[in-house]
């Protein structure tokens, strides 16, 4: 029996998030489950080809059952999703 994949969410869907998504595509045992961005079309562009949920709210990424999130937002918008994810026991990778 193989282990369950690591479920990852992207918070922000700009250029750096797209680079992370490509790396996640190559990783074994990883599943992209949700992508959010203030521009829904940008979130959908990363999510749809990977079968992930797209939304405009970072809370949706946590509700999608992510085990880890990559916070790829501008620095001014890092705190709220990072703190909420950590409080929920979700691992956080925070872009500088």
C-alpha cells in the first residue's frame, strides 16, 4: 500500500507560484489540491490542468485539506494566511 500523497495548496498564483506548480508537477507523492489568487482566472490557469480547486480566498486552500501551503503572495499579504495555516497545523513555505 502506497502512502497518501502530500496535499499542497498555493496561495497566490503569480509567476513564482507558477514556477512552484511546475516543480510540484515533477515531484513524486505530491498532489496540488487548491490554488487561490485575487484574480480567479490566474488561479484557474494553474489549478485546472492539475485537477485542483481554484478560488479567490486563501481560506479555501485550507478548507481543501492541504497538508502544506506555499504562500506566494506579495509580502504585505503573507501574515494572515501563514498564521492561519500554522494554527491549523498545516506546514508553510513562505516566499520572501
